[in-house]
């Protein structure tokens, strides 16, 4: 607590923290030639002293309490920790803005001070991020994205039950860009919404073509939804349009959302998923068992299917405890009228074990890698 008139720091002093005013008021002072001018009077929830958190940590102005004042301290270490976890573009912008503010306050010109403030690594990362986002935006416009399909097989008889729709980026110079490189980039920006709408229409178009080969209303297409799409008002109309445009039954679509994303954003996700189920679409909880414990949520989530993460399948080979866990999850899902899809199947031993434990569907390289529609259609035709 500061008493009225008590000085917190002087202009030019070293400082490594900022302050938030909880109660009272603070005067910000410009000091020159023994004279003090009040630049601003700050009140509750205002922040001051932030300029010292970057660069050389010197105070660009002084501060004293104008009344009895209580403060919350924001340390340099706290800010550094948050910045390291932030997007490199945000870090780059904050450092640049801070440096330019210092130049204005100190009457400096040129870029020497700026260059000293900006971290070269962050600058490079920020520029790379901007270029990558621009490149991905152009990929949408130039139709460089391609839809790939991976088969999902009925374990009891080995027949293809459906497919998962996956997006691939065929870059004109780089070739196939790994999904792990561009999907996170898209999810951190608004691009995932545009890509998601593109996948919805493409997946329904692909399903219509597969329907022409095999007239089977149980054949389904799984479409992944990102966290951003859960509260995107365009998603539900896009699903309705795609179903009507390609004459696909709603019951043939299965929407996949990862366990961790859904439980983080239950309030955002439930209205969309419940509306989709009301239309006849199904919902699958992807990567089950890798995030939060969902057992207390399962009975109230609008979910028709559990997708066991591949780590569970690998446990079948490791030890008996892993096998018992998989068996328990399958029993629980069936008790809740859900089917179970096992991911990451690579061997006949996996298939035998999962059949014995009662898993319904399987997906993995054993049955087929993701492939373009033409190749997937040819495999389905031959299976007939």
C-alpha cells in the first residue's frame, strides 16, 4: 500500500516490473532539470511501468501515489514466461511497439534502438509465419488442397464400412506438405474455417461417388471438426447445403471431434453437435483416452462413437494391463450404445485381439493408407 505522495520510482531508474492499480490513483511524471510535470493521472485497473519490461529496463517516466494506493506487481519474469508461450508474431509486434514508444518518448530517430530491442529469432519466426499463412491462403485459391480418404473397416468381416476424409496440400514447389506442418498453422488462424468448409463439400461429393459404386446407406464418411468450427455459424448451413447438393443422406456423415477439444469447449460445441444429430448425422469422439478423463461426461455428450487412440492399440502388444483397459473401454462404450473404432491397426495380431475384445471398426495402415478419391473408389469397386 502506498501513502499519498509516496514515490514508486523515478525517471531513468532501473526497473523490471509493471503495476496494475487495484485502488487509489497514480501520477505519471516527466522529470527534467529539477522540474516535474504530471503527464497522466491513472486510476483503478490502469497499468503503468510497462516500458521497463523490455530492452534495457529503464524507467521512461516517474510515478507517485496521488492517493492511498494498492498495486498488483507484474514482473519481468512473468511477462517473459507468457511471451515465450505466445505466437512469435505477437512477441515481435510487442517488442516493436515498445521500442517505437521509447523512441518517441526519448526523442530518438532511426532504427538503432529498434534493432537493439527486437529479437532476431522472433522476427524470423514472425516473418516465416506470415509467409506460411499467405502461402496456405493461396493454396485454397489455387486449388492445391486435395482430399484423401482412409478406409475404416468392419472388424467382424473385414468389409469397408466407411472412410475418414483427410486434407493434403500438394505444393507446386515443395510437393506434399506434411499435415503436421500446415494443419496447426490453419487451426491457429481463421484459415481452418475456410478449409473446414472446403472439406465438408468435398467429403460429401466423394461420398456421393462412392454411393454410386455401392448402394449401402450404412457406408459413412467421417469429417474432422476443429475447435474453431464448433462455434462457426457457417458450419451447419454448409453441411445442409453439401448434403442436398450431392444427394447424400445425413446418416452417412460422422463428425469427429477430439476428446480434449470437446471437453475444453463443451458449451461452444454442444449446440452444433446436437443440431447435427437432430438431422441424423452421427458424432465420434476422436483420440479417446489421450486427454481428460471423459468417463463422467460420456453419458451426457451427444456422441455415437468412440475412437480409441492408436496408443491403446499398441498397448495390446505391451502388457495384459493395457489389454484390460481396452476391454473396459469397449464394454463401457457398448453399455452407452456407442460403437468403437480402433485407430493405428498395423498387424493381424491387433485385429485378432480387437475382434476378441469386441471392437466394432478398425482403421490403420494395415487396411490402407490415406489415398485420393480415385484410388479409394477403385479399392471399393474391387472389394465388391
